[in-house]
């Protein structure tokens, strides 16, 4: 049904084609919107704006992958009497870049307080393989290569870390603009985008709603 949604906007999409979705608007002071990128078997690409219905269907299909992966983790944790560790770092946790009951599900989230830059620094300190230390953050979801910045964040993670830190520490837009070599107006747009994502993804952090108070013990 993912491909069915893609064909609503690109009817010729079929076997051998690749796809991804990309975000637009955050760095232009506009409301975020998503566009679909498809590549045919000859390597020719098209990029079209995604209406709401096919967008939601594509996201539901790709989120399913994250939830199946987490189901397998909990299956093995139950078999071995282990706890499940979560992978979101501070940037992803803050901005709601995780799937509820997917990669957001965990018993322990050991790096949720670390910015993504700090996670890479920790990997180097632990002398992990270069393939890990130098890997490009990706959604690991779509058939076309896709960075997290083009899918969700307004900026590359190194700059997003600075921007979230700056907002949390009340830096004026002028200071952020100087730090990231952008205009003050762009810095204001980045701050607005961070706040907007915090607001729209707050439900991901919420516990289930109970219709009445339940006292335990």
C-alpha cells in the first residue's frame, strides 16, 4: 500500500523504481511540507509535492518497519530476560524524530541526553569502527539515499545540535546567526521550526490517556 500511495501522485511508478520523501519550508520561514522524490530504472528523477492522504499512507507504511523491528527486539528481550535499549539521541528525542511504539519504545534510553555530535564523539572515544564513527545519519527507511536533514531537520545535525542548544540556553537569534553563518532572519526561522516540531510531536512523549484515575497499590 506504500506503492499504491506513491502511484496516486506518480501513476507510472512501478517495479525497479526507487523513492524517498523530503521536507521543505523550515529554512524559508514557511510551514513544513513534504515532497516525493522518485527515480525510474534509468536513473531519471521526478519531485512532486505530496498531498496529505498519500503522505500519511506512505508514512504509515514506513513506520510499520520501525514497529516490526522493535517487536523483534522485545521478543528477544523476553526470551533472554533482558531490557531493551532505545537509540534516540537528544536532538531526535527533543524534536520528536522517532516512531511511537517503534524506535521510540524502550526500557532504557541511554543516549537521550546526548546531542548527536556527542554520540559521534563517544563512538570515537570508544574506538568503534570507522564505518560507525563516520557514518551519515539516515532514516534507513526509503530505497533512495536519504539524510535525516532532508527528511526531517532544517539543517545538518552538527548545526541542529547548536541550534537546539542555543534555544535551550536563550541565545538571541543574532548570536545563533553568527555561530552558524546565516542571516538573523534564517536563525529566527530555525528557532520557530524547532518550537513547531516540539509542539506537533508532543503526543509522541505522552502516556496513554485514562478515562478515570487508577490507583495502584
